[in-house]
C-alpha cells in the first residue's frame, strides 16, 4: 500500500463526496464530519462506476406489532448507489444490504494535519 | 466502520489526479459507460452484435407522430402534444415504466438529457453510436421502448398508425445514417393484414434485418389469420423476433405490489405463453425454415419450459398432434437473447446454457439504455464458456442468423459457428 496525499480537508466538503482518478486508480471519497470513507470506484456487480452515483438513505419497511406492514420510510443510514443498475452499498461499511458476497473494496483513509491521505494499492 | 490507515506505507503525491463527474440524467453516455470502455479494450478483437438495444422514441415523439399516415390521428397527436408534454400523445404508458430508473438511482433510464451538439446526424444516432463505441459493440439492433406495450393499447388503430410512423422514422431517418445500426420492422400484430403490408413496405429497406412482434399482448400467435404472414416472413429468409415486455395491468400481475416482482415475472410470462402456443400448435413443423428469436427474458425460463412441456407432452401427445419430436427439441432450435442474464447460481446458469444449446442458439443482448442492461462482459466473464462459445454468443451466432457481414479483421482465428 502506498499512502497518497489527495488534498486538504477544505477540498472535501462535509456531507459531500468526490470521485477521483489518481494515476489511473479511481476512488470515491466520502466525508462525514471528520471521518472519511473511501472505496474503489468499481461495482462488484458488473464493474460500474459505483461511487459516481447518487447517495440515498436506505429504504426500510416498518412493521406493526402484529407483523403487518406500516409502509416504507427512509432510514438514517446512507447508501452509495451504482448508477449502472442501482446496486446499493452502505456508505459506512461498503456492504450490500442483502448479498453477503457483494461489498465495495474499501480504501483506508485518514486525516493528518488537515491533509487527507489514502492508502492506495501498489 | 471508518477506513483506518496505519500510515506505515510509503508516502507519495500523485503524478496525475482528476475529478470524475457525478452521474445524473444529463450525463454523456460516454461518461456513464467509461468503465465499459475499459472492459471493451480486452474484447476489441471480438465481433460483437447487440441484438436488443433500444431507442428512446418518446424523446423524438414529435417527429414520429408527425409521420402518422392518418390525418385525423396526426391531428389528434398534435393536439395532445400541445396540451401536455408529460403524457406522450396517443400512448398507453404503463404504471411500471416510471419506475424503471428506480426513483433517480439509475439516471440513464430516466430519458435522455445528455447534450448532443453534433448536427450531421440524428441525435438518436449520436447516442446509439456513443453506446456502441463505449461498449465495443460492432452492430446494435434497436427496438422501441414504451411502444413495446402497444399490444395492450385499447385502440387497435393506434397501434397500426404508430407502428407505421415508427417504421417510417426508423427506415427514413435513423437506419440510413449509420450502417452499424440495424432495425426490425414493427409488425402491428393486432391486424394480420396490416402486418403483411408492413412486411412488403419495409422488409427490404436498408438496415432492416428482420421483423418483430411486440409480444406483450393477448393474441394467440397460432391463429389461422397469421399463417400468410408467417409464410411471407419465412419466404423473406429474415428472422421473426418476439420481444417481450411487462404489463402490470394483467390480472395476475395486479396482485404484485412491487415493480421488481412484476418485472421479474411479466416479461417471462409473455415469452412462455407465446413459445408454448408456438410449439404445441406445431408452428415449427408448419414453417420449418422460419427462424424465431425470443427476446428479453433471460434464459432460465427456457430450461424450465422445455422440461415442463416435455413432461406433459409425453402423456398428452394427442393434444399436440403436429409434433414429431419433443417440445424441447423444437425449442432447442429457437434463438434466445441473453439479457437480463441470471447468474446468481453459476452451476445452474451453466446447465441452462447447455440445455438451450447456447453455442449456436443464444445471442448477446445489452438492452441498453435500460436499467437492467448487460454489458458484453456479462458473457465474456462467464467462467464456464470456452473462448469459441463466447465469440459465438457475443456476435458470430447473430451474424449468421441475421446475415451480417463479419469484418475481415475480426474473422481471424474464429471458425464459423455451427448453425442448423
């Protein structure tokens, strides 16, 4: 792994995300407060540009005490959604909601002295 | 779990760094499919024919409805267009179609909004070229999108008028502009005589390589009124493709409350219905040289139907007296398109490919630009296929079936597929 400087903190607005091609390696960088999440920009489904898609909250179905449906709502968790086919991954874990084999390749990220670093392969 | 770094590796500053765009409805097809373009590099010596892609005809609805033959319906369409852009004139849009883009999750299926500045060719040609070039596709056969559901339109004359206008639009404005785009004549199946007229009028136009029935409908395809049509098509030597679709208004589908369930079943329902009628009524015996293609339901249903019909036919052959072989023997000689390919259980997928004789009978299709499209690596990455089978499915089978010339540079090393 190679620790790579990708910019300063202010270049990554809180609550937003950037997708960066770094010497040919594409990575999505998501900032939430002071925490950064980064994933390779390649969907395990068909190789789509997963990090270039939308962020939406996870959809949940609420149930009553008798197990009857009480409708659909957005849950607090955010999902990264591949724009090719809509495959969704939890922003904080990179995991698919219902397919244990599907997960995004996480790229270690950290902030040091207002600089953002990624541990990129190679 | 935040990504943590120990920071023990080598530190460096990138030599080259650039931001990639977020993808939305206005994104250029080439940006959306940039990853497919990278994958296409390793397939560049493959000959690839996409046998089922789509135009977005509603984006050009003014042009198409302007070609309606009837002055009355041309007037009706113009009036409807002037009153509401949101409801396409004369169309019977189904509930499901607005769900295709999954509420913004899949922008490329929410209608084209990408900029097209090229003035030398039609914008549809520009967008199709972008898709072909990005995915490394040599030829793309295009079908309509919402017009696939005209078979359940309450007004038969509207299917007749719109299909004629569409056939004119395709053969006059689209296909002549790029020989890499191919089309099939839309047959207004509601009226056999009108179908025959369409065969005569459009069947030999440049770029037309066959005929299609948009098979989301409730017309028995073995009805006697279609025999002259099938005879004409058989005589033409061009294939007849049945393109399935969904119909959420179908009484059975009305029980399903989620698009995913309706979509998963409804396409397959129509293909199963029509193949069943086609086989049990002995159509392959009546028209032995008529080649049929069954489009857009994946492949799993085919293996199911083969076994199901064989099991019942063995006991009830008196109800299908024209058959001289098992139903599966006839089905194995039909052609099927790949998308949306089922790969959740790869052993099962392999068995299905074997059952349907994929080496010669299966044709790659992308379904671009729809939400469940399959890029060419959906076939190229299948672990159980030999190199030759991949090449057959990706293009050589279709080249043989549709009589499409294979460029010399892509002929090297590839023996001809065996086609019955």
